[in-house]
C-alpha cells in the first residue's frame, strides 16, 4: 500500500481552518485546531496503515467506512456504495465522503451488514437534514472518524445534541462554496418532500394488515432510534440542503437526500455546475409510482446526470415501503435517454470512471 493511500485529513483541517477563520475564529482557537490537525493526521496515518487492505475496492462488499479498501490518490475511479436510506459513501482519491449517518435503524429494518461501533473511516460527512433517518448516528460516527460534519444550522444544532464534537461542525447555508482539497463543495437550500394528509395513516394500516405488530422490545428500539433526530418544522424549507461536489479533475456529483420541489437554490446550483456526472436523488415517500416519479424526475432533468443513483427508496419499517424503481427508470429512459441508472444493493461497490471519455460511466458493479 502506498503512503498516498492513507493520506490523512490534514488537508481538510487546513481548509476548514480557512473557513472558520473567515467566520472569525480567534488565534487561540486556531492554535488549538492546529494541534488537533496534527494529532488527527498522525492518528489517521497510523490507523490507515494498520487497516491497509490489498483487496480491490471494486470487488468488495466491505464499505470503506468500516475499513474497506479505498482507491488511491492516483486512481481515477470513484467507488460509491449505497448504505440504506439516503446514506451513501464515496471512496475516492484516498478519502471517504459520507452522505448522512443513519445506520442503527428502526427495528425490523433489513441489515446493512455493519454496525455503528465498526465505523471508523470518514473525512467529511454531509448531512442532508436533521430528521432521524438522516442524522441518527452522527454522534458516534463523527467521534470515531474525526470527520468534519457539514450541515445547515438546524442540522448542526441537532448533531451537537447527538454527541458530535462542536469542533467538527461546519455550518453552511444555501449558496456557500467550500474548497476542501480535491473537492469544491457547493451548497444549495433545497426543500424537503411533503406528504398529503392520510398517507402516513395509510402506510401504518398497510403494515398492520401485512405483518405482525412489533414486540415491546422492537417498539422500544424503534422509539429510541426515532428520538435521535429533530422534528423541527423549519427543516422543510430552512434546514434541508443539497450538495454539489466538483473534484479537481472535473468529476461532478450532486446529492438530493429528499425529493422536494425545485428551489431557486437548486436552480442556481444547476446553472453553476451544468450537467453532472452523477446525481444521487431521493425516491420516496409516495407509494404510487405515478406520484413519486413526478417528484423525483424534475431534479433529474435539472441536472441531466450521466448516471442516476436513487436513494431513500427502501422501507422504513412501519412507515415507508420498499419502492420499485422500474417506473422511475422507464421515465428516465423516455425523457433523458443519455442518463444511465442502476439499482444499488446495500454495500455493493459502484465503480465509476471520473476522467477521460468514460467519465460518469459505471466501469464495474459487483453485487
Ligand atoms: Zn426527512
């Protein structure tokens, strides 16, 4: 394993310092952070060397966040994995970027194949919004990885309450742009999806008819998981962010963890970024595909991705159901024929070229 494989998050610390400096961090704070930066870097190098894996990241079901192989800084392959709900990891150029941290899920959820205490590697975490099914495990995950956590004011407030160290916080708002080493991160104020009256009750009734009720232990577990988040109503139009990632070689990716209506912020981001290589877009919560396709497709059409990866389409036991992706993909084939798509399985590596003629194409997918 080359040293570059385990480059630590020092670059992130330095850039983050610039960011916080702009926001008025004191000299004392800066010195403290410098100390933390070198410590974090040393720790990261040691841990990465110890975890060194010779396996091919494109042929492994072990996510990078639990120590799986990460493409080297020299590689132009990005490895994406869907980790349930709107959780994705992007392992690229020696670093691990996470979208959301909801791994310890409601009772009776299908297993993701790893547990929260096993999560140890992330450089940057982008949280879409502060509902429990996006943020629940941010406390332990931010502590165990030492990653910076990007989010709206409501998200950061919630993350701190869930145990995230305040020093990890990178509070952003729509229109912000951060330079993070290899990555330029654009932030847009998005809008959370909303549901019509009666839908939640209809889903609950469906579960009641189809399966047994929770045992008291299961009900307790679900209550606990659901308490790890915020129900602040401002999340809908003030706390939900979309992220646009542009890497140094031009590889571009956008992330919409909730499929609400297009906002001015999303339009501005689309104008700034142009057509993207990859769009990760939520496909939930409407049970009838005709309705959900109407919600997700405008975002796909706005960013014209070469590759569409769906998110959030799996069941949240007792509330949402697993949605079939074919109606969405058939609509994409009809109205955006140059967009490819893929139905991911938890932990399966989706290897994408980030340069050359094949940029944005899946070059390997192992299920
Ligand atoms: Zn939500």
